[in-house]
C-alpha cells in the first residue's frame, strides 16, 4: 500500500479516536457560528418589530403650543410623556431615546401660514434609538406633507405644485440579493470553518508528534518524507473539508429559522451553491492545510503551535474587513487572489448571481498555484533534520 495513504489513514484514525478533537472540529466549530448568528439576528429583528408595533413613549416639551400636532401624534401610537428639564443631558445619558421640543413661536408661525419649527433631540450614536427616531421623523414628515397640501388647497391651487419633480424608483434588487447584506459574513464563516477544521490535526500531526517524540521514529522509516507530508496534509484537508461542509449545511438549516421574509430578504443555499462553494474552496483548503502545517513545524510544543495558528487565524479576516469597509466593483483580477477570490465567488452566489466559468477557473488555478507554493515551502522544512529533533 502507498506510504502516503498509510500515513493518511493513521492520522485520520488516531484523531477520530480523540473525542475532544472530533467534538471541537466537527461539532463546536461548524455549529457554534450558525447558532450564535441565528440567535443574534432573531433577537435584533424581534426587538425592532416589537418596538415598531408598540406605542412609542416620547417626552414632549411645550405640548400646549401645538394641540393639533399632539393629537396627531397620539393617533399614530405616540405616548406623550411629561417634559424633561434637561433634554440634551437625558438623551446623552440614555434616560430617553429622543425628546420633542415645541417652541412658543410654533402657534404664531402656524397661524400665519409660515413654516413652524419643532426640535427633535436625539443621539445618532445610540443604535438602540435609531428605530424610534426614524418612526417619529416619519410621522412628523407625513403631518407636514398633509398640512402643506391642505394649505395649498385652501388657496385654490393644485397640490402638485409642491412636487415639481416626481422620482419613480426602480429597485433592481431581489429578495436574495438584499439578503446578501445580512449574510455578508458567510464567506468568512465558511473559510474560518475550514481553518478550524484542520487546525487541531495540523498541530497534532506535527508539533504534537514532535513533543511526544514520535516524529523522529516516523522519519526513521525508509519512506520519503514527501509522502509522509502528503499523508498528513491529506488528513488535515479532509477534516477541514468536512468542517466546511458541516458549516454550509448548518447555515442552510439556520436560514430556515430566521424571519428574513419579514425584511423582504431570503437565503437560498441549494445544491448549486454547495457544489460551487466546495469547488472553489478545495484548493484554498489545501493551501490552508499546508500553511497550518508549516506554522506548526516551527513550534516545539503543542501549546506553542496553538499560539502560532491562532495568530494565523486572523489572516482570513483581512479580506472580509477590507471588502466591508471599502466599496469596490468586482474585477476579473480579484479572482486570482487567494481568499479574495473565494470571498467574491461565495458572495455572488449568495446574491443569486451567475459566476462565469472563466472566473471560477481563474480562482481555482491561482489558488492551486498558491497551495503548491505553500506545499513546496512546507516540504523543504520537512526535509530538514531539525524538525525531527524534539526539545
């Protein structure tokens, strides 16, 4: 039997016996992110929908100056609360989400047919208050528009003169493409799942065996070290791919428990999505396995290797952060950059867009070259006698 295949079976069998490794690699890693994601999204959506349906308490200063406005607010679910002495301080210290202040000049300006001003005091940095602010602003804008229309009609004019320009919007987004805004982190979670899936095996098969002093006897066998490395990388890649597949399945199931339809969004993870995602991720998994093994080869102990690979785990987050912060238009050359090509491909698949076969081939070819380079460097390290010596 081929030596690489024997090493592969040995590493897979030994790691399957370690229940803690199997639990962390094939259960905790793939399932934890979807569970947390579902709980967070469901909690946020449920809270915002609940706040939108419940009466909105608003402290109003000077309510006696605009009784009609106050009555309209009450009809639209606004609970008028007692005025606050220091509204700016109350908003800054989150004692109130927002405060409405009606000055004394409001009634005089209104009776003259002039624009009457009210003040909406809020803190835009308070995320929890954004829904309440938008709700009250929408009610006030609707009241202002209706009052303006009545004023124009009272003067025998057409309300259309208030709108010399009418903008007809044609939104080209779909429920699935809008869903990509909410699920923009999925590519990172998939890549991270593959990283976590192979991490334990990469450490144990290199730094772990070195610490247990079992790597030196393994190298003493009349077998090329390149075959030993291929067997170890193969086992690491299988665990990483398994973790990736479980992550995809977990997110596809998690999407069924999120009320995306209430937001006009959808998440469709079908056979086409899974197959193309696995295809584009295949060379990246091999590259990650080689880099993890390379990092572990420089460590003298299991704990030291964990430190190195934990730092390496931040690398997949860089493209995600850059693509989230800086707006960009997808260019063909981006598919040639490992990690970036996978991020773009998966994102477009989430949006329901078609990815050209040439773009997928570019992604596969360039990432495969990067994986071969990582393998060549790791193989060179494996040829050295220093790796076999423990301590």
